[in-house]
C-alpha cells in the first residue's frame, strides 16, 4: 500500500497496482468455497411497473425503501423493503374518488413525480432526496422516511429551493447531499448549499461532472468528470486535486463513511482509493476475472457488490471484501442493473422479466440476504401476537343472538372454535385481552373462556384498548364505562370531534392529565390482571408516546398496580407503532403503519421507536420491548401494494382473509429482521387479528382463504429456510421464555 502526498491543483496521478496477495497478471476470482452465504429472499411480485431501466437508484437507511429513477427522470419508483412496488391512486381523508379529489389529499402510491426531474442525490443522514429540476432552476425535496415528517412530505415533493447560479449557467445531473448540505456542479464552479438554498462555499472547477459524492469525515468531495477523470475537492479550503487522469475511469462507487472510493477503469481494472487527512490517500488496483457492468457499496459492512459478466459466460453478483470474493450469486436471467445494498445486508439486481400484453418490457427485482457464518449470533425468537378486543365500537353489544344478530356470544363461540386450531399450529401465541372484552364477558357470563385460553397454553396479557376520550358529552351515561354511547344519542360526538374530549363527566381525563390517566387506565389493567390465571405476562397497546399528552411507560406500564401486590410490567410489544405527529385520532387510516421500524434496530430486543425520553434505559431495562410486525397479518400484502395503512384495506365489515401473499410479506419482513441481529437476544413476531372475529378453518366456504393451512405452510417454510430444519437462525420462542433468555445473557 503506497501513501502519496497531496498533489497540487490540476496535478495527475495514474493509479498503480501495489503489492498484494495476487501475483502480477493473476486475476481475482470467486473462491471455490465462498466464506459467506447468499440466502434467497422470496419475491412477492414479478415486475416493477412502468420502469424501462434504472438510470439511478438509492436506498434510504431510515426506511429501507429503494428508489429507482427511470429514463423519463421525472418519475421515481419506490419499492418497499419487501421488494413490492406499491401502486394505485388514492384520495386520503376524503370520500371522493381519486379522479375527483377536491376535499382530500391526492396520493399516487409507489411513484414520486417531479416535473422536469433530472439528477438526484439522497441525504441519508436527514432522509431527504434532493432532485434537480430542469437546468437547475429548482431543487425539490422528498422525504424518504416517516420519522419526524408529516404525511404530506413522505415520498412526495413537499418543499424546494432555488440554487444561486450565474446567468445562463446550467447545472449538471451530478449532486451530493449529506447532513443538510447539498453540492451541485455546473458551468465553471461547484457550489455547496444548505437545505434552504443559501450558499456556503464556492469552488472554481471547470470540468463537467458526471458523478459527485461526499467522502470521509473531512468535508471533502470526490467527483468523476465526463471525460473520465477523478478529482478530490475541498470546497472549504477552495482546493481541488486530480486523483485519476482523464479518460481512465468509467464508473465510481463511494463509501462515504470509510473515506473510500472504488474506481472502475476503462481498462477493466478495479482500483480502491482511500482518502486520509490532509489530502493523503492510498491506491490499490485489482484485476478481476470478468467484466464489471455495475458496482455498489454496502454502507453497513463496506463490502463491494459487483455485477459481473464472467469469463466463462453468464452473469453473476460478486461480493468483494478485503480483496476477496466472499460470495458469488449466479444469475439465471438477463441482468439490467445492480441495486444498492444500502444498510440492509442484502444483494439485489434488476432483471429482464419478459413483456406485458402490450409488448412493453417488464423488469423485476431479485434479492439475497448475505450471511457471514463466522458471526455467531443468537437465533431470532419468533412468536405470534393476537388479541381479544370486542366490543370495538361505542355502540352497546347484545349478549345473545336472540337480542341482536351482532352479539357477543357469537364472538366467544368463534373464539372457542379457534382455540384448539391455534394451539395446534406449533407456534407460541401471546393473547392480549382488553378490559372491554373482559367486562362484556362477565356481563354475559362467558368469562370462563379466559381459563380455557390459559389451559390451551397461550401466554395471556393485558391490552390497553380505549383512550379516555368520551363520545357522550353529558353526565347521564351510567356505569363504569362512560365512553360507551349509542351513536343515535343526542349527546353523541364522533371520537375525533372537537367536543368529544370535553364532557362534564367528573371521571373524564383531559389531555395531559397524567394522574387521571394513570387512575383511569391502571384500574382497568388491574382488573384484567386479576382475571388472568397467574396474572398478565405482558402489557401492550397504548397509542404512540405522548399522544394526547400522556406518558404510557414510565408513568404507566412501569407503575401499574398488579394483582399479586407488585408493581409494573417487564414485557411489552407494539411500541414500534409510529404515526405522524399531526394525527391524533385512531380513526385516521394513516395512524397505523406497516413499516414503522427503524431498520437499524429490527432484530434487537431493545426497540426505541420514536420515544425520545427513554435514552436512560439500556437494552436490559426494567421493561423489555419486543419488536415485530405491528400490523395484523390479514390483508398485509394488500397494504404493501397500496403503501397505505390497515384502515384502508380492512374494517369491521370486511371479512378477514389471510392469503399466501400475506404470509410471504411476513417472511420478507423476517428476512430483514434477521440481517439486524446482534449479540443480544432478539425477537420478531407477527400479529393475527382478534381471534374471535373469523375462522382459522373456514371449512366449505370457497370464497374464504384457509388461514390454518396458510400459517402451517408459512411455518414449514420458515423452519426449512431459516429455522430448525435449516441453519437455526429462527427459533419459536414466546415472550416469557425470551425474557428468561435475556436475563440469562446479561
């Protein structure tokens, strides 16, 4: 490895092949027995609609979404972490059809449209995609993550700024963004702006730039010019120096965090360039056994992914690390473009997948999880979460069919039918019981079903269901439950109405009145705890942190009185549910999300979500948070297709259907969680809807899916691919056993 001093401006350096493991003239090829494994991730859809080819692509580490810019350039396709492209036009918060969205917000799922869109760059620190429009008259900003943003900013242009340019100057497509700073090149200079469009630095630079990126911690930029040269740029100091001569480099992939750039020369030789302080750098050249068509850096591991045309024919993905090809993935289809690994631990490629009925070419994604067997990590514990939440609505529910066709006894009868079927799935199942269910069961003389659930081996816990926000605004509502109110009552107010939260009932908790909330909710949690044999094993279900000003954890879950005389709970889940700050009603269909998890924390036991007051807690805190899929399995695939939340695709009047596509979506989520395991015991669960509301074994109904069979087949696939019949990366372990594992690993 050779260290070279800072070169003067406009100097030139030919990258040389320094010493290494390979002898001169010997090319680098995959190992006979690769040290890493490529585990296929099952695809859920065959094609990416409306995409001719991927002109550019980015992956957001804040959401794991993949963004593909096509040749039209004004359109960017969005793929979910499950490799599904959402589709469809919707009118949100409105009853209007999409074509007549006059009283709501129009939304095209899976598509970001920006008029005159050209070059773009992703600021992965802020989660913002910056898109150059036209000749540079405007830069539009798109949020790629739902954290700290509003609904109106997610995957759509929500703001923009005007670059300051010389008169007549046209910006190139090159763009680099990091930490709220955006670098653009055009004409005779390079300019660094803040996100408001104010100029921070200007640097005279007369080379036309094709590719631009921040690199390393020193505030430097690296540029590949249209004539094949590579330059280092220091806009703060106003310096530039040449790293590779003109007509020498055709492609470049940059590892910003490590200060490293991979350069593909026009001679087919791959060079690794590492920049150090004060402009020092080192270079190493590697000759590969094959022709490189595309390259991308795994931002998590630093490994280089290569799309190769191999010497023996055919194409493959190579993953290069420490000058070794750690894994080779042979491709069976015509490869079009390599897709960026981002921080997902995955390799992916866009392939030709035939043509549609009109003869238009169809593209499809293929993905693999890259596993290093040398990482001896605990298996991911997997279990099922389900609930008992009836009655859901504010309307009174009859006990028997004789009183009303919609009655509580039918729900309990359906639950009893499902109990032995669920117990026979071979999956640990945690059941959250609401105070509303318990109260109605007692009223109807059916509370013995709780003992039946316990006897069947389910882990029972408490679910916080209702918020203290009443729908009756007078004092005439009798009993313990003043929130139950007939919708025909003259005092009824919709739950999200302005009057709903200000009744004169003395038991009401006004928003932010923590002692009142604690008393109101704690009494109900204690009631459920007393009804469960041996007490509740866990607690979950309250809405997002500080919604309506309430603190659910430190002044709730940890302090609730217990039936055994103790205090607080030590297990919870569903705390990953994230909703937009301006949404304060659980009736808003955007309030529950299919992808709330921070990708960096998917496999870990401790999960912070958006709760910013828990930093004092450790991974083994008093309350163990277990992350998983916060949205019910029912219609999960439909929701991924729409990029909208559960409320848009299912409701109380829509039959609950569990499809093989729903199960495959869960498996794709599980694959992503597996890439995020660490040395701590981790969890992943999926959520079955309320077991009293549908049949796990529908029988002779031809229009209904067979949930039992779908679940058994899913378990078999997981066991074979990742579990007991495979490498053992997944183990079926319930929350109580997982808690014991965490304690033992301290």
